[in-house]
C-alpha cells in the first residue's frame, strides 16, 4: 500500500492531484489518499467527489480517508504533499485582501502577491511557522517519506522546509510545464516532440534551449512571442498574452516561463506612471469559484473537464513523481531544489528551478551550468530577498523581514525607506488585528 498524505487537501491541489494519482496508479497499485484539512466542509466535499470518480472509473484499489488530525494523516506516509494557506484563504478574503490592498495605497500593484513583493513577504511570515511544525511532524510520523511542497512563496518555503526536514524535499510549480505546452500549441508542434531546457528560479525560469527533431527552435519561439497579437476576452487580457514578457524578451534576449500577471511583480519596470500592462492583470478579491476555474485551466485541465468524472492527468508533476519512485519508472519534470552546483552562476545556498529526473532511486536534478548573465542577474535580485526572508523566518527576526522588503524590486521602484517602513508596519499591525501570528 502506497500512502499519500495530502496536507491542505481542501485546496484545488487536493482534488486535482488525487485524480492524477488515480489516473496513473489507480488500477495497478494499492493506494491510500490520506486527506487532511482544518476545514471539514471542504475536506468532505473533496472526498465525496473522489468517491464518485472512483465509482465512475472502476477504481477499487484506491482508498480515500479523511481526517482533521495531521498526525493521523502523516502516520507511515510514503509521500507528503504540502498545499496549505495559513491565516485565511489563499487568494481572496483576509489577510490576502490587506496584503494586496495596503501596498496599493502606497502605489504598489500586486496582481498575485504570492511569490515576491510585500504581499509575499507577509504570506511567508504567516506560513513558515506552521510549515515548520508540519515538517517536525513529518520527521516523527513519516520518517521514510518524501515531501512535495506546492505552497507559495515556493522558493522561500521550500528552503525553510529543507532546513528542518530529515527526508527528501522538492518544490513543485506548474509554470514551466504549462508554458512549454502553450508554446508548443502555438507553434503547432506536438509537445512531446520538443525538448525544452528551462532554468532559473521559481517563477523566473528561462527558456535556455528548445529543440525539435534536433533543430534549435529558440529563434522561432522568439519570433512567435515578439509578433504575437493578443485577443481581448472579457475585461482582462489573458496572462499568456506575452504583453509584459515580450518587452523583457525584446531587451534581454531571453524569454521567461512565468505568466504576464506574475512577472510584473518580480521586476521593477512596471511599478511606475505607465501601469497599462500591469493594471490589466491586477485583481484584488477573487470569488472562490472564479479562482478555482482559472486555476484548473492553469493545471492543464479545461474548464469543461473541471467537474468531469473522467480521469484526466494534468501537467502537475506530483503524481508522476509518486509513480516513478514507487514503480522505478523514469519521470522528467521541473524541480525546485537547493542549488548544489546545478546553475553555476547563481548562489549555492538558493533554491533553483531546473530539469530533474526521478526514478526508484529518488530525485536527480540536472546540471545546467551557466545561464545567460543578464538572466542570472535578474534572478539574483529576487534571490536576495528570498535569502533574507528565509533567515527572517528561521531566526524569528522581524528586522530581516523588513530588510527583505528594502530589497524588493517593486518596493525599490516606488518607495523610499520611510514609506517602506510605514507600509511594513501598517501591514504588520493589520495581521495582528486579524489575529494572525507572524513569525512565532
């Protein structure tokens, strides 16, 4: 029996990855999906849905269990998925609305606020202490497991988890796989025929290589992006329209995998008087259903398939990793790992995102070497903030968290030190008012 403990199973990941696991292994292996969440209503809703999927597809070898007790879910687990939102819903309500709304008063617009920027700094501070406790439970109750972290801010939290974990840890994000699929689709080439190498840091990975039948097609990809004409749908443009990223590509010569609505938060060039591109992607409070639908599309499952009882494998990597480690099959994916020399012109103490092979012997990140100097330099601006936040959370140091804000690209583009301090303290006071502990 393969036991997969899903902490935060009431999230979109809980349902999506559970379906992925059943699609890959449901008829060939005995699997227990040990779902855990603090919200009993969401937890039961996920279980009811998965039971219907099992019945529809004749899955008899998968057992779905639910519990509000994390330790019960973790007991003797082989794999642990961390997909949590600490303090409130991930992308609507409080404290999310304040983490976006307060910086907006100071002129900083954050379409997502989960990776970089003032919102991500506070998300990290309220998430890290509980995740550390989760990891301590993993060490005790699932000492032979592997941790798959799906929680943002990915680089910061994955590094923090690694500091405390006594088991293998990998951070997972679908940005690379999704954008590879988008590019292949728009080139009119089957995805499986293109060999991509993407490397950098989470949410700022770069297309370093792309080959089709041995031919370098990076020039074609650059032309496609620079000449792409978006189509307006609804009130806002698609985050895959390449409006902002094409500007970076035009000046930098390289294309990042992250969507337009994300990348504007990681660079200083859009927090200025010309907010045209940025505001078209900016949203504050999002309805639960709207957000879930948008998220499902981003995993590679169409909105029409969202409520489907058919088992459709998304491009989330978690199920492929679980299958590979369990069966010995080889699976290649994009991994967030400690930089043990994989990217030689980025620091060794940071989390990088590189291609990785996994099999019955575990994780094997690929050596990339140097990435283009300008790409490494832009990554470094984000790494500086990430490293300070890792120290702030592990050392319980409020001042280091403020130092991270002092280095944040968005804040540096818009605010002086006095304004940064005022915003930081206002955000801190708001979290305290909401009863959300920061750091300890």
